[in-house]
């Protein structure tokens, strides 16, 4: 009887293997989406949706979102909700631009990380030491960072050449590089507009064209974070603080120390994302430069189910939709309406298979409306393109909410010795 009592809850435990998509299934889903995208491109003639330039822009826009999401991942795996990622990114943009203008871009990157880490330290003191509500503290960090950077800009950039109270002088570029031969070959193949082959060439070509050194570092941080958090003793202790801090304390883990480390690393990642925006993406600091990317990074982390791989996919999705706005893709967004309508049909079929009939009907009705929208229009307004990244963020979170599992002690207050 004792065995049954122990085993039964484990089989129903949320977040178990039954809810996690296996790698072969995930690869099959990605392959299916690529085939559908290629078919939609041929039907609509919107060749830009998988062009090398579109994919390269998407990668560049995905990097700061992914770095912010990684920051949220580290903090929340240790049990601290970090709504303040946006503010830490803002600090990263300003500190990165300030130091980069004076001492060069690599120094600016280091100072951007430090700026984000300082904001995170304040968040850690409030939430870990004084048990302030994590959401309240994060919102306060966002407001404080915005006001601080605007105040400092008046004393640093306003009197500088080509600067103002809302903009820094130009910053030296880190430069970009391609993989010789391969980039041009893939670009040529992408220009053939062949079914699937050209789309794959555009996808891969976008990942190796016009790369910044910081982009390579940012992409490498995803597998590095996975290895540290899931394959080292340090990562196991850190994650135990987010799952059951009382049990971790009973095993000798200094929960406060690991929470502080995780939150400061979180801020460093967000600050690096901010420095990327001001040094790599635009070579200048601008007031309001982050444009909510800290929040979108948090959404990417939730979409990825608090896992680095899923987070990378989410950041890529949001970066891609953002690139449509940057490249003026009204025709491309119109083509993606058809793709979304087809995907919703598959989604409805899946829900029927799972015997969730009411959500299946709602999904199917939404799909029909998308088909009607596509069939009755030849283009979409510019305002729809501008709103696409934020609409996609809301849709993805609403559709994936049923299969998510956050760390059990995420956002919960903790006091040393509370289990005694």
C-alpha cells in the first residue's frame, strides 16, 4: 500500500515527461511548419517570408529578446520572478552606450552587463532579503531604471558632439562577418525560389550572414546555460532553490546565496541584451530603445516552458515577427495569415483527437475567420504589421498556457529555517 501511495502522485505530477515534447516530435513539427511555409510562399508569391535578408534580420532582433529570456530563466529557476528584465535592459543600453562611446564597444558590453547586474542586485535585495513581492519589486526596477537613464542622459550625452538628452553620440561598431563562399552560395540558392530547398537555404543563410561577434556569443549562451543548469552540481543546487528551497536548505544548500547569484546573472544577461541594442543593433543609445523587449523575453521564456531550447524557439518566433515590421512586410504578413489559418486547422484536429471539443470548435472558427480575411483582402494595413509582434506574443502565451509548468517555488517567499 505504501508503494502505491508513493507512486500514484508521481505519475500525475505536473510537468512530468508526458507533458514534455520529445526531440523527434519537436523536429517533426518544425519540419512540418517549414513545408507549410514553403507551400504558402509558392501560393502567395511572398518570397520575402523566407529570404536570407529576412532571416538575418530576424536573428538580429531575436538576440536581445533571447538574452532577456535567458535572464528570466536563471532567476525563475532559482525561485525569483524577474519582471524587472525590461528595466535591467534599459540600464544595459545606457551603460553600454556611455562606456562604449568613451572606451570602445567591448568595454561598453562589459559595462552593459554591469548595469543590468546592478539593477538585478537591487531586485535581489528587495525580494530575497526583505521578501518584497517579486512583481512589485520588478515594476519598481522598471520605473527606476527609466527615470535614472533619462536623468543621466542629460548630463552625459546632451553636451556631447552629435548627442542629445535622448540620444548618445555614435558608438564604434563591432563589425560583422560572413562565412566565406557558403553565405553567397546559400543566398543564390534562396533566390531560385524552389520548393523547400530555397526556404532551407534562406533559413540557414540568414544564420550565417552579416553576423556580429556578439551574436555568436549570445547564441552560444543558450547551450552553455543548459549545460550549467542541468549538467552541473551548481545548476542542480540552483534549481532546487526554485523547486523546494526548504528541502534544499535541509541538504546544506545556502538558498540565499544561490538566489542572489541567479538574480545577478539574470540581470547580467538582460544588461547584455540592452548593450546589444545600443552597440550592435543601432550603434547609438536612444530613449525608449528596448520597446518592451524585456517583457517579450519573459514571454519567450514562458513559451519555452522554462527551458533554454524552447526559449530559443520563442525568441526566434518573436524576432521573426518583429523583422516583418522592420522590413515593411505588409505582403508577407498577408501571406502569414494564410499560414496561420492552415496551422489552426491542424490545431483543431489535434484538439479533437485529445477530445477537447469546445476548444477545437473555437480554434476551427478562428481558422475560418482567418481564411475569410485572407481571401477578401490583398494586403494588410501598416498598423497590423506594427502590432504583429505583440499580437503573436499574446496568441502564443494563450495557446501554450495549458501545457506549462513553472518551478514549484517560483515567486514564493522564503525564510531561512522556515521548515523547522
